[in-house]
């Protein structure tokens, strides 16, 4: 119980700090890859603080409420994860959080926001099967959906669910909103819809979206970490290193690909999920 | 016992009264009072047998059996004559085969079989009685207001509402019969009554009309439903005959007991499952339920939520203890699974609101059938939860779409943008309904979660893949509808005042029930579902959902409700126009085009026809399931012939 409370509190406090720093590193590394100097690592925090000082404007009286729910449910998702709860519970709550964000964008009835919302929804459909399959893989490998149980499994889950790990890393590109699959709310000006879903968010509302993403990213890296947790310090170290390497890999991919069409996102994500999921689960069943 | 008889007979009395009474005011009173009495009796029945957990009744009565036989024969004649009249000879053929087969069995073999218990009540029946009694009657109350509007659209001006309400209440009576009959011949009698009721209800705008006023599609779809469900009826009779001649019993309880002790009841179970699959509109027989939407909305709501299709899944869930990894179980799990996946995909490509609902119903029923087929206690737990949550939520959704259709003149989802401004209360109820269909922490998601866990535990990888991909599709089609509803569009006229009081009452009641049932589902689980599973399976090791998770879900519901109550729709911020590249005309609805003229903005959802086209999904699904069903039936036939030789 104490461990649970400590890790939840740690997540609540450290989550946005780590997430923000990672976002800062992302910008720095990206800048270097593009032969620029880039902003200081603390820049994402400056940006968010600046957003909170903007004029309070909105396009209707419900949008900000939905965004608030998005933030709350994203944090709840992370808390459930770090409290060692069931992975399925975590993923289902995450879907609810994304739905709030999508509905927020739809509620504005703005052309750009709605185009972004529809694309975001497509992305959810693209990655959802792989995410669910990875939870099932953990269960079949360790006998439990609970993060707390998986954490103390004797062998690294990775060795049993390697296929699902690869699949999950693949769809992380979508989850981290990286090119070539940054369809819905791209930061980069290399596509026709810039900002997309975020078009109608401003000031504190936009700040909430940013903070929610920091929380979400930390939780997602936690998921990568989980593949290597085996109750030993060595396992934890490997987990953290692999999680950071994955993050770096996504930055690298982000900078090496132009955006692809939406068909590529759903085709590739579903084929990867079906192929790797079926093979890996079948092997698990036989062992 | 007397309460059960009352629940079957009283709706019949109400039905006859409604057939005689022609005045609106009288009908209003009879339906409302009748519904209140049925709800009270349903609750009383549950309270009465709650502590004992149920009872079996001998209820042997020659007269009842004879009456049932006579009514079956009369109905068969009606079906045959109508088939001739409308030149639907396949319907005639099915009637001519099924009914004589049934009568032959009853008078020869069936006559010698002693039946100990004709009726029963157990906890699963109690759940069904509550669903039929509460949801079913609410639909009848809703129909009062709805049918007044509907009457204005009747081209020939004839008032057929007495007939309509008569059928609705007969339907409820028959449903009560299905869930409390232990004698399979009795169950089959009620089963056929529901077939005929749905036939007449779907054909409400076509059958018995003069040629020039006949809605041809209604007649066609009514016959399609009749033919497909009668095919299931034929399966039911074959199942009874196999059971009667093989094991010398026609009691459901004996069959399940024999099967649970290791005896083989695969052959009769297979045919009963087949009957259940057709009734539950599983592929390749899904088209009858899609066609049923030509009928007035209360009919669709009744067919989809508390009656008809629920009879099909009830039978499969009831048979679950003898299913599992045998031919009958395999048929149920994979026909259900394939149907779930294909119809979830097909729903993406639809913009007709009722069609989306229909596909969603079929897909959820598929999941329930799959749960029954897997046949483990935890799968059945998930299946029963799906039945409960689906009945309430789907009923809410249908009745909302029906009202929206009358108010905005369209059932197209694309026309529902701005509904939030036009019909705020209705849109709110619809949003609750949609959230209830697929989002955590609402009911359907809880059941789906349990289903997923149950499939994993049974080691069925194909079903696991099916549910993972199907769920992703589900998220897509519901969220895009939710988005449309949430869109705020200024300057729309508020139409809420035009909605009948009865309609709003039922919407709000159902929306409240959707949330309430989620809050008290741990209670429903521990007092009704788990005890039922213990009695049906002997023991229940572990539930798919731990108590811990159930509590977290309940807390989340409470949080969402509170958030909405305190923060929804309030803002202190300045409201500014939306971004339209600097050419917003200022009303958020139009922009300046290249010639400086205002052009209205049109936003359309995404249907991905090339991926999830309706025809493609239906062809793949129907071929796969038809092949599977034929293979299973041939396999069982071969085994039986082998056994005899």
C-alpha cells in the first residue's frame, strides 16, 4: 500500500517534470539532427507558463470542460498504471481520455479542428488492437494483468512477448505523435494540416493539453519499462535504458520520415498487430 | 408460480383491452396502468424468489398443452395463408414442414414423455424478467406519444394503433413465457409467438394494407424476418425431437443436468443453438434485423433491447454449461465472433443512425453468443452482463433516434450536428447512451473487459484477435457519432418543446438507469449473476473482474457524474469565433469565398467505405458463418449416423 501511494504521488509530481524535460530533450536532439542549436531544455516549461498568461478566450462554453476531463483522465490513467492496477483498466481509461480530447475538438464545429479530430480517431483505431494485444501478452506470460504482479515476475516478460514489444514500439510512433504518423496535430509545418485537433485550443486550455501529453508520455515509457521488469535492480536499469532508447528511436524516426497518408497508418499498424500478435500469442499458448 | 402465470396472462388481458379500445385517452390510461402493474409484478416476482434463488414448478395441465397446440396450428394456418397471399412460398414451405413435424412429435413420442417440471424461475430468469418487465413496458409508454405522430404519416388514414399495441403486449407475454418455461415444447410455443409478433410488427406499414397504400419494403422485410426466424424454429423442433428420442426428455433442466454429468447432448444442443443464432440475428441471418428498421421506432427498440433477439441469446447463455469445445459450442463461439467483427466494421461505413444501431446490436449479440459458446463461468458472467447493459443502453439509443427523426426529419447522423442546440435534453440522453455503449467506466465496456479476459483464459487466440480489432472499430464508429452530437452550432432553434412528454420521460428514465446500473452492477453481480453461475456450473473459481476493479469503475462513474454536474457548460472566458483562415463570416457557419461571397461550411464524418463497405463485410461474414454452420450440422449428422450404424 505504501509503495503504491509513494509511486502515485511520485508520478503526480515527477510526471510532468520528466515529461517536460523529455520534450525539451526531444527539441534539442531534433534541432541537432537538423543542424540547429535549438532552444534550452527547459523551453517546454517556459512555453506552458507563457500559455497560462494568455488572454482567457474560448470558442464555446463546453470545449474547455472536455479538455479538463481529458487532462484528469490522462492523469488517472497514469496513476492507475503506477499504482500497479490492471493493464486493461489502464488502457480502457486511456481510451476514455482520448475520447474526451476528440470530443473537445468536435465540439467547436471548426473545420480544422474537426479534420484533426477525425484523424485522431483514426489513429486511435489504428493503435488500439496492438495496445490490447500487448496487455494480453503480459497476462499470458506472467499470469496477471496487474502491473504490480508483472513488476515482480521472475523472468523478464520481454523474452516471452518479444513480438508484442516490437509491435508496441511500432505503434508508439503514433502514440507519441511522431512523423510519419503525426496526422492529427502535427507540430511540424511539413504537412497540410498544422495544429489540426488543437486549432481551437488556446491559453490555459492548450497548456492543459501539453501537460496531459507529458503525463501520457511518461506512462507510455513506463509501459516499455514493464517489458524488462523482473524484480531486480538490473532489470529496472535495463528497463529505463530501453525506454529512453525507444524515445530516442522515435525522435530519430520523426526526423527521417516525411508524413505518410492515413492509409499507411492504419494498414501498417493493423498488419503489424495481427501478424506479430497472432504469432506471439500462439507461441505463448504452446509453451 | 401464481406471479409467473400473472406475468404471462396479464399482458394478454391488457393486449386484448387495447385491441378493443379505440380512443387515445383510454389507450393512454390502459398502457400506463398496465405497464405500472407489469413493472410491479416483475419486481415482486424477483423479491419473492430472491432469497430462495428460484424454484421449479410442475404446472402440469392438459388443457394448457392442448390450447398451445391449437394456437400453434392456427398461427401456422395464418402464416401459410399470408404466405400464399403475398406470394412468399418459402414462408409457406417452412410452415408446412415445421408445424406438422412439431405436431407429429407431440402426438407420438412427445405424448409418452413424462414432464416433471413445466416451468421454473431461477436467477437468470429473474434478470430477464426485470429486463422484459421494465424496459419492455417503458417502450410501450414511449410508443404512446410516438404513435400519435406516426398516425399523422399514415397514408390511408386508418388507425391501426390498437393492433400495434396489442402486438406489443402479446410480445411481452410471450417473452415472459420463454424465460420461465422448462418444458421445451412450451418454450417453443412462446418462441413461435414472438416470431409471429415480430412478423406483424415489422410488416405494420405493409401487411393488410390496400395495394396503393402498402409499403412494399415493410412487407418484404416482414417476410424476410419470418422466413429466417422460422428456419430457426425448424432447428428448434429438430432439437426437441433429437432430445426427446435420444434422451427421452423434453425438459431443459434435465438436458443441462445430463450434459453437465458428461452425457452427450451435442446434437440437440447444436440445433437449439442454431435456433438461438437465427433469433439473435447472427450472420448469415443478420439481414432480418437490419430490415426490421422499416417498422415504427418502438418496434425496433423492442426487438433490439428486451425481446426477440434477447430470446436468442438467452437460450444460448442457458445452454452454455453444455457448450465449450464441442461442435455446438464451436458453432456458437465462432459464428458469434465472426459476426461481432464483421458487423463492427460494417457499422463504420453507415451514416443512417438506425443502421449503425442495428449493426451495433448484432455485433454485441455476437459477443454474447461467443460468450455462451465458450461456456466457462466467467464467459457466461460477461455474457449476462452484456445482456443487461445492452438492453438498457440500446433501448435508450433507439428511442432517442426515433424522437430525433420525428423532430429533425432525418435519421442520418450527418443531420444530427447541432442537435446539442436544437434538442439539448435529447442530445444529452443520446450522449449518455453512446458513452454507455463503449467507454470506460460504463457498463458495456465492463462487460467487454470481462469478455476479453474470459476469452484469454479459454486460450482462444482467434477470438482474442477478433475482440481486439472489433473493439477498435467500435471506438471509431461511436466516437464519430458522439462528436457530431457534441458540435455546438449557434443560432439553432430549440425544438425540445415539441417532444411528447411520455418520450422525454422515458429517455430520462433510461439515461438514469444506464448510469445507475453501472453504479450498482457489483451488487447485481454478487446477488444475481454469481449465484446463478454457482447453481449452473457447480463452482465459480474467479471472476474476470476483481472486486477491486469493480470498485474503481464505480468511483470513476461517480467522478464523471460529479464533473458534469458542477462544471459542464460553464465558462467565464470570452467567447470568440472559430478559426477559418481569417474568412469566418462571424457566425461560425459560413466563410467568405474567393469572390467575397458567403459560403456555408459543411463538415462530414469519415466512413471509410473502401475499407469497411457494408456489402463487402456482409459477403465475407455471411459466407464464413454459413460454411461454418453447414460444416457443424453435417459433422453432427455424420456422427449420429455413425453412432446408429
